């Protein structure tokens, strides 16, 4: 597997404030990498460094194995939406696109139309000025602008911020399409955990400028599986019974009175009925659904949500 982006102890300070503190991430080719953190955690600073909008105070990063040199055109095709897309409000989508194409020396036939069609703006290319666009349309145009030059990597900073649920769903599907059909590696940040849970295959969790962990989605799901939770003063009887009689072997004894069951979680009535029928008493028995948000809160020590 090819490593697309690898950072090594990236650090950025603004005066005495440490915005980014020795952050090292690794993104493989084809990843949709979710950068999770509260507002002010350092997500935007990291993406600005990776897009070369700002320079780190220390640390380095590589793209496709080549170290990126400060203040040098490295010839790397990276598209980005950082904070908000810079649009000319009195121009149409097509005109905004044409200006960037001209600046980059791109003059391919139907190039602009094809990108606008890809992001779902084909019907408004020559009609509305961008100041008449909804937030979702502006973000789509920002994405279209980021796609000019056919980037291998997209950096998206909170791209669904302020969108309604339908807009979020549509934008999420568009990101998946770009990743799957165009093979673009994507780093996307958000403070709303549920927005990324459904599309990323790897997560970096950043808190107060530091990277707390990197974890694949599969690892996360394995560590945070949904479960049945049972409490009982007869726990040894419970475990013996479910293992020997119900053939349930995937469980964990959390403490002397608490048990987590990871299989047959869609059959709580069957399990409880058999325990009761055999005179095995328990105090509580309930289904617990784990979430990315719960994982994040536990990792950062609680407090307000991301």
C-alpha cells in the first residue's frame, strides 16, 4: 500500500499558543481519512500546513514519499477547501471555474462542464451568480474548484458545516463517489462525529493540538462493538450457562458483577428467558449501542462533545 501523506511531529505556534503539537499522521492511497476534533483542536491548522497555506514551526511532511519543501513548488496535485471556498459572488459557477482554469493554464474542451456535472451543478453553471447560491451549492462549487487540476489528494475542512441533513447526506455521497470513481485520497475534518462515521476508513483524533490516536474504522468497530450488558450477583453461573448451554463464547467479564455479551445481541429475550427458566437471577440486562461519539468522549476524558 502506498503512503500518500506522512507527517512527522508537525508543530505550529501562534505566540504562546500551541495550535499543533508534534502531530504525526499517516494516510494511505485511497483512504478517506477523518480528522476528528472539537473546534480549536488544531484540525484547520494541520490542513493549512498540508496544503502549504502556512508553514510549520518545526516538523516535516511527505507526499508520496517525497519531503515537501517550504516555499517551493513541489508539483503535488492537492486540492482543498480550507475554512470556506473563496468565490467571486457576482460571477456564475462557470465564470468562477474559468478564472481558476485560466490561472492554471488549463484549456481542455468541456473540462469545466464535466466537473460541474460531477458535483451536481450542471443546471446552474451559466444562470445564477454565486451570491444567490445556498450554502450547499457554495460548498459544491468549492469542491469543483478544488478538483481543477485533477488532484490526487483532497483536503476538506468541515465541508458540511451549516448544511441541512439532506445536504450533508448528498455531500457525503459525493465524497464517496470521488474516492471510489476517481481514486482520490481524501482527508476530511469535522467536529460532528456522526458526519464522518459512515464514510471514513481511518480516523485521526486530535485534541488540544495533539493527535491522541489513529485507528482504522475496522479497528474502531472491533473495539467498540454493540453489546448486551448483564449485571448479576451470580455471574459465574451466568457465564457457565451461556457458554455451555447457549453456546455463546464471545463475551467479556468486566468485573465480578458485570458481563458484556457480543454475540446473539439481537436475541436478548431468548437469553433472558433461558436464564430465568433455569433459576439464574440477574439485576439488569440491556442492549448498548456504541458510537464514534462515545469513543471520542471516553478518549478525551469527557467534557463537552466535539
